[in-house]
C-alpha cells in the first residue's frame, strides 16, 4: 500500500537520553526530539530502531554506571 493510498509514513526520532521513537512525518516533532534521518513505513522505522537501539538504558544511566566502580 502506498502513502497515497493511506499508509502512514514515519520518521525515526531520538531524544537527548538516546531513546528512540517513531513519529508521523506530517506532524511537527515533539520538543526535545531530533530526526535521525530515517523515514518510511512503520515497519521500516521500527526495524531501524531495533538494529540501532541495543541498550535501552537512558544515556545518563549508562554514563553513571560506567563512572561508578
């Protein structure tokens, strides 16, 4: 199904804690989120996130844990 036929298109966004989400391309990005340069159907965007976001801990927690010890 093409975008013209009603399939929604998304963009992959990331916040400062390096947490990922998908967001409809026709909507303004929510504050604090930045484009990563990937757009497509829902499955394409979720596949990218699955390959990229391998450590689900927020960045600040990863940094604290790396510095403790």
